[in-house]
């Protein structure tokens, strides 16, 4: 059984943060751009964002977008 699409998206974004490709404070692409990048629906991106938000990895700002949390969870202050 293959991994659900929303889990793949969440894992990929996590890996980009771990590798330093995405840094605290960086803005993620729009939902539409992420849908196109991963070739998935808005529902899949929304589910991935909910997981990452619950983990404290991202921070959504009303009308501003979604950003990598600053500081990252577990990072020294």
C-alpha cells in the first residue's frame, strides 16, 4: 500500500526544512502553486498543512500566507 499523497507532501516539506532548503521565517508557496508542484488537489495540500501546523513546523498568517515556524519546534531559543 502506498503512502497517502498528503503524507508525502508533509514529508517532503519536513525534509526541505531539515536540509536547510526552507529556513525559519520562509514563506511557503501558495496553495495553488503547491497543488501544481505536487500534482494534487487543494484538499491534499490542506491536509498536509494541518499536519505540519499541528507539529508546530508552520505558522499560517491570515491574509499573509504560510511560513516556516520561527523558531522551529525543539530549537534552542
